[in-house]
């Protein structure tokens, strides 16, 4: 069991280690984007389930996607409305996205800014991280730092006392919406109900 301070967790993430911290949905298992393989291995996760790139602000995420000027406007208007929050946007990936994020289909990338002060504080210091829920693949997401420290002893888990001022996550994963080139397709209905008319390009 490795529960650590916020500073130790940030240093570990920067050094390429696996870390875990609370978010506004379920706790995240996270690593540098190019270290995505560590997450797949720890979770025993199938490579056809891509990771989500999480950052402290939308501005840090736009370089990882590519689209037309019109598409950027649509994506940014959705981001402005729902971020920080429990909405993951799946968009065309730019050349900056490491293949370790999405080994089977490196053409897309899921991006999100969490509505969690502690998560954003960590991400502001580490830069964007590859993330997913903290659990073995196919099992329910773990809800507490203590549970994660037991199941993933090799992971640097944020000490519970560091999380006390944080509102607990909803325990419901983010909504995942994929841009089709024309509008949004809901891949997973989660905590956010997306209003489609906002994102329709027609």
C-alpha cells in the first residue's frame, strides 16, 4: 500500500510512474501519455479500450486534436459549456498523441477537464495525463483511495488525508461523446446529459 503526499505523487507521475487520485466521477489511474502501457498492464485491460487524456485546462488539450476551423469552434463551444465536468470528447487525434493512448485506433483521442480541484491541481503540475478508472478491467470502479492502494500496491495513491477537503466523486463515469464529422454520437451515457443541438454542424 503506497499512499503518498500530493508533491510525491506529482513527482512520481513526472518520473513516469503510475499514480491514482480522485476526480469528479470515479478515481483515476493515471500516467504520462507515453506511459499508457503501464495502465493497460496494471488493469489487465484490452488494448481496444483507449485511455482518456485529462488536463487542468482545455487549452492544454487542443494541441492533441486536429480538425477544421469550424470543427474547433464547435468543440470549443461544447467544452466551454460542460468543462470542467464529466464529459469526455472523442475527437480526431493529432500527431502529438502517443500510440500508447489508443494502440488499436490511434486516429482518435478522448479528452476531458475534470471538475475536481485536487485533480486539476495535480494535472496543472504534471501536464496532461493518460487516465482511466482505477479498477481491474471488467470490475466496478474502486471508489476510495484506500481500496485502490490495496488493489494496486505498485501505484502511488494520493493519501486520504490530502483528499479530505474534496467533494467525493459522483461514482458515475463520464459521458463519452464522439465527433462523427457532422455531430455527436454518445458512446457512453454517464453523468452529463449532452444537448445535441449545441454540437450539430448543420
